[in-house]
């Protein structure tokens, strides 16, 4: 115990100084505040600092915090009016400082600027304005007085860099005698007006009673005649009128999905599978093929020319093309329904959009140019892909942009150019709901149309840089495979629109199988109605079983309709904390028992090579196993793979603690690695699922503290456990930690992956989930980043095993003291991980704003400082231990190296996630696999290398290797974007060759 106290006392002062220095160099600017920096050399800095955590130079700089939120203040004064009446007024002023001028406010007025300025200018303005009105005008023209006071006070406040949000008169009183006279006059006027009103109302009531009596008499006579002539027909007519009102009421209720039997919400169905169509004539009775010109809306765009020749059919569906003609002009394609009686319903289209930037794929309701409901995907919007949901009316500006625009944007989690996806809008009175692949994507309630119209689909370009972009550099196609609509009609009798179909009209929601069938029945027999009822009840029964609910609770539901990116921030924080804790647990397992290696060697009579083998197999299997977890998570979801892998980790950790020889320990360590290694690859997928691209660096920085810190704090914890409880206790500790972790996962972590339910064809594709992962082994972007990380990671595993040997042999430290040395490394990794996450997002935003385009390679600029810090840390650690410098010097080297390593890993890992959308978990898994295998090989030779050449020479060589390693990043910065673009074009060529090989003959859509 005395040794422990001595150690703590020895470290207390340097650690305290380090913590104090770090605390003095950091300051927080809370929400609603800004900071002005006073520099003892340069004076007050001109630019205020925004919210968040920032750094300053202690003693030389001081942060002065300003509250920039709007604050109220009352200003009272007593003054004379124009007719010499005494008036007492109170103004309530809502004010705040102008943020851009905070430095000037601090220099000239100080922190109590409002106390210095507002009372004086408020009293001056009040007295000057009140003196212009007599007492009666102050009462009758109060709004005029208030407006003049507000205008004058705004002007005066701007002279002192103050912004006034509102100025209002809250209190105004006069002398007692004047007040009484005014009130008596007003009372007399009100009484006279009231008497006049009573007389007029009585006269109107008299006339209304006479007219009502005459109307009731005539109505009774007409109803009697109608009953005598029509009998039950008149009653049936009244029932129809009542049913319309009932249907209108039900359609406004958001929880009404369907009604049984003949009381359906939607009275019509339209189902079209265009892959089964042969041809449609220009004069088709169901469709209008557009052939006209829409003139340019602004000076930056050109005419939209819609050509019937741009529409064609194939085995995939109906293709709408945008083509460049020989005269360098462009033609577009548009088709719509002949029916123009669509009034409310749910409208769905399965579309694969164009890969060529510069076009708009639109699916929409149309009455005229000022009444539309639009779903538009712009091929120029990428990283991420986005869809516009909009309601017109719109007024077009000279540049072609629309104003005002009632719209919302939705970030897509997939590439809409690779597969077919369902775009849907549900139109009800006063509300339009939008869905993508069955997931709710947004609502619009302003300007909702209430008149019937037609449904349109088109694909166009007009070169407008504010919207469509382009024009495209080559011909561009979008393909519609299905059009599925359940709707009401404005006509009293609407014929079914299901003729000429290869398959019958269906009441099921064929295009969105994860939703319950909708009971939309038209011209069906009683037997089919009963069958549909049975199907609905069977589906409900299946989805409501206890077994399904338990499965969803334990493993999550990848078919849920919510978008995980819309989760509240507190829930995202909990999710990231859980996946980071999983990464800590997994990476901790590789190093936690290292302080006990001498004891294990003695108990099992094991050689150094056998002991290094227990480390190597863990690293190898922790690199290979994530390939399986990542590919399976892309099919079955993140949470289920997290739960299963953590269970494997618990069992394996217990078996490691029960091992009786070195062979058993080696085998069970490999099993432990399989379970523990899922955290980093699955966690990267979770971060990509729930975090928007612009904020991903910061989130990944916090998450990556797990895999970076685990190998560092593991030996610290393991040192104490081994010294006091034996080496087996470190494995039992891991089992307990993972048991707690699995409880947190089940209770607080939802499934973050979203996939729609799939049929047999898609199931066949899912069985080939490893193919895209294997293809990434030949992706130069992925493999160069993997090479970069492999070099850094392998060097880390040369460093880690030597720390224990160096500090035990050189400084005579015990196992627990060596564990404390690892804490310095861990602190460097944690600080570096968080700072590099913020720095990565900052670089991404600044470069994107400067170049006016965002692409993933920009994030790699944030990794460049790492290639200075890593070699510097190696050299400091190497030569201070070589020459037995006091312990603080090599610890500084470890801290600098840790900062550099976390900077490199965070920026490169976020690049992998951004550059491989939809495959982020697999990309990270490949990165982990390769670097872990190479690191395992390095671990075998680490101890022998140090003994052979010494720490100085060995780590100087590693420093040089890491400097050369910068070349991999520079290559991607120069060629990475070109390679990704080339891969996309190559994929287009392969797809086209595949279509020709399969003999997919396209037929012209026009006879």
C-alpha cells in the first residue's frame, strides 16, 4: 500500500500541472454567448468567437463572455405633452448587442453597455416624441406615437452597435382630472352606440324570423312532394350526401388507413407495370405523351423541349430520356394521365434516376403551373443524394429560381441511380405526406391543392444552375417500372383504369411490402372481399405475435418506417456512447493481460514466441472476423450483429480465464477476437446511419476514441488486476463488462439500418453480400487508405509491447506503475480523437465553401499534421529511453505520437465512410482486416527488434517509414476523385454490356 501511495504522490504534481495547464488553455462559450479575446500584446481581437470549446494562450489571452441573447429592459420617464399635460410612460425594449461589433462594444462601453446607453437615449427619445402630441392624440393615436418612438430609438441604438428586436409602450398615465374627463366621454359614446346597435339588431331579427318561417314552410312542402313522387329514392339521395361528409371527415384523420367492405377511403385504383407493356399510341385513351415547348423561366436557362420520341419501352420499364441533338439543343420527355379527376389519394412510383448530372426526374400531381405537388430528384445533388418535395404556387424570378417555394429537402441513404426505389406522396385535405421506400420523409401543409388534376412523370433539363444544373454531357435516362395509385375521383362515376394489364388490379400495397394491404375495392366480388379481409387479419395476427415483438426488442427492426437520422440528439449521443464502449471493450481485450505476461509464462512454462502468439492470433482474427460481421450487418442489421458478437465475446473471455495451458489460451483468444472485433466496423456503419455528412467527422472523432483508447487503458486496468487478483481476473473483467454492454444495447440502442422488405429475387442478391466487399479489395482508394493505416497500426504494435519491457527494465516499475504510464498514451489518444473530429469537419466545410463543391477527398487534408506528429513522437520516445532520460521525456513522446495517430485514423476512417456510401461498414472492416494481419506479424518481431538494435535506431527507422507513408495520402488527394468517377463510368459501361448480352430489346413507345 505504501508503494501505491508513493507512486500516486510522485505523479500527483506533474499530472496536476498538466491538467491545470490544459484547463487554463481551454474555455467554453455556452449557447447564447460569444467571446471577445483580449490579447496582452495585440489588444482586443476584432472577431468574436462563437459557441463551443476553444483554446487560448494562458496569461497572454483572456476570454470575455458576452450574453448575445435578446433581453428585455424597461425605461420609464415623466414628461409634458404638447398641451402641457403631464404624462408618465414606460417602454419595454427587447435588445441585444450586434455580434459583429462585440469588440467595439467591449472597447467603448464595456460589459454593462445596456446600462450605459439605453436609459439616456430612451428618455431623450420619449421626451422629444411626446412633446409633438397633445394628450388626446396620445390616446387616440397611440400606434402612431409608438411607431415614431420605435423608429427613432432604432436609429439611436444603431449608433452604439445595439440591435433592438421590439419597442412597445407598456404603460401610459395622465394627470387624474384629465383621465377622468376622457373616460366619461368615452363611456357616453359607448352607451349611445350600444343603444343604436340594440335597435338595429331587433329589426334584423324580426326580418330573419319572417324569412325563416317562409323558408321552412316551402321546404316542408317540397320534401312532402319529393317523398310522394320518389319514395325511397329521395332517402337514398340524402344518404349519399351524408356519406360524402363522413368520408371528408375520415380523410382528415391521420390514423385512418382503410375501411372494410364498401366504406373504403379510396374509391379507385390504378396499377401499371410498365415492364409488361408492349406499346402505347400517341392517342392512347389512358396516357398523354407530351410534345411541346416550355419557354425558359429565366436568363440562366433555356427552353424545355419535350419530345414524344424520347419515350421508349424495355424489359425494365418505361424510359424517359434527355438527349442532346445535332444542333446542340436538348430535348426532354414527359408523360401524364388523360384522366384529370384525381382528387386526394396515395400516389406511388418506382423509379431509377439518371446517373448523369444536370437533369431533374419528377413525379407529380398537376392542375396548372400554379397548382402542383412535386417529388423531384436532381442528379446534380450528390454526397448526399437529395430529393425535393414541393407544393406550388410559385412565382419565378429572372434567374429561373422559384419564389415563394413551399418545399422540404430529404437526404437519401442510397444511390437512386443504381436500383429502383419507391417515391410516394399521400394527398389529403390540408396535408401532404411524403415517403421514400415506405419511410416517412416529410410533411407539407401550406398551399395544399384542393381541386382535381392529373398525374405526371417527366425527365428534363433547362441548364438552370439554381435547379436542374447541366446541361448533361451525354444522353441521360430515367426508368419507371411501376405506377401505383389509390385515389378518390372528382367524378361521380369513374371507370376502372386497369385495362390492358398483364396482371389484374390488386388491392395490396405491392410496391411497399413492409406496409399492410390497403382495402381499396372496385368491381370485386363478395368472395374476393372476404379473401382480402382474411389476408389482412392474417397479416395483423402475424405481426402482433409475442415472438415478433420479442425479436424486435432484442435485435431491432430494420424495416421500421422512421429515419434514424431524425433521432433526437440525446438519443444519438447514447447510441454513439454504446458503440464506442463496444469498441473500447474489443480493443481493450488485445492488451489488457499484457502486464500479466510474465506470470502467464511462469504458470504455463511458455516461451516468448508462444506468448506473442496469443497476441498475434487475437490481432489476426480481430481483422478477419469483422468482414463477416460487416457483410451480415448490411443484410440483417447492426443491432443483431452487435448482440450476437458480444455474446461470443462473453463466452470466450470466461474460457480464456479457465485455460490450463498456453495452447488453450491461444485457441480461446482467437474465439474472443472474433466476438470482440465487431465494434469498430459495425460502429462506423452506425455513425453513417444516424449522422449527416457535414457532422460525421465530429461524431466519428468521439466514436473512434473507443478503438484507440482501449489498447491503452487495457494494460492500466490489467496491471492492477494482475497484481492483486491474478492474470485470470482480466478476462473475467472483460466478461462482466460485455454483459453490462449487452444490457445497454438491448435496452437503449435501436436498429439504425433501414431496408425495405425484399422478395425472392432480392433474397438471392442478399446471399451474395460478400461480393461487393471482395470487390473493394481492388478499389485503389480503399486499398491506399488501408495501406496508410496499416503502416501506422503495425508501428503501433512495435511500440506497445516495448512499453512494458522498457519501463520495467529501465525505470524499475511494477505492473501497476507501467499501467499508469499507458494512461498518458490514452489521454493523448482521447484528446487527439476529439480535436481531429472537429478539425476534419472544419476542413471539409472550409474547402467545400471555397471550391463550391464537396467531395470526400477534402477530409484527407485534415490528416496531414499526423505525418509530423507521429515521427516526432517516435523520435522523442526512442532517444530519451535510449539515453535513460527521466521518465517525463518518453511520456511526452508517447503523448505526441498518440495525438498524431488519432488524427490520422479519424480523418482516414471518415473518408472511407463518406467515399463508400451504403458500404461503410464493409470498407472499415477491410481496413481493419489488412492492418490487423500486418500488425500481428509485426508483434512477433517487436521484442527481438528492440533487443537487436535498441529503441533509438528501431523507432528512428519507423519514424522515417511514417514520413514516407504520407505519399499514400497525397496520391489520393490528387487522383482519388478521378478514380471514383472513372469507376462509376466503368460501371455504366458494364451495365450496358450486360443489358445487351441479355437481349433486352427496347421498343419505341410511339406508334
